[in-house]
C-alpha cells in the first residue's frame, strides 16, 4: 500500500511538472490550449476547450500563490 502512495505522488508530480512547463512555454495562450487539447486527446482523454481553459486557469492560480 505504501508503494501505491509513492506511485501516486510520482505521477502527480509528473503531471504538475508537465503542466507548468507548458504554461511557462513562450507560446500564445490560444496555441498552447490547442496543443494541450491535442496531447490529451492523443492519450485518450476526452476534454473540451472550456475544460482546458478551466484547467489552465486553475493551474495558473496555484502557480501564482
């Protein structure tokens, strides 16, 4: 059970790291959101443009704190 928690912590850190790298990339916001949608859809995650906008604003809010 302890190993499962470690795995979740690693995966969570990887997701946050990837998201922050995308957010700090020198790219227009619209292009970046489009790229996020494309990457997630390739991985089989169905997500709408409004959900990506919400995700980006949540991540940006946590990074500003």
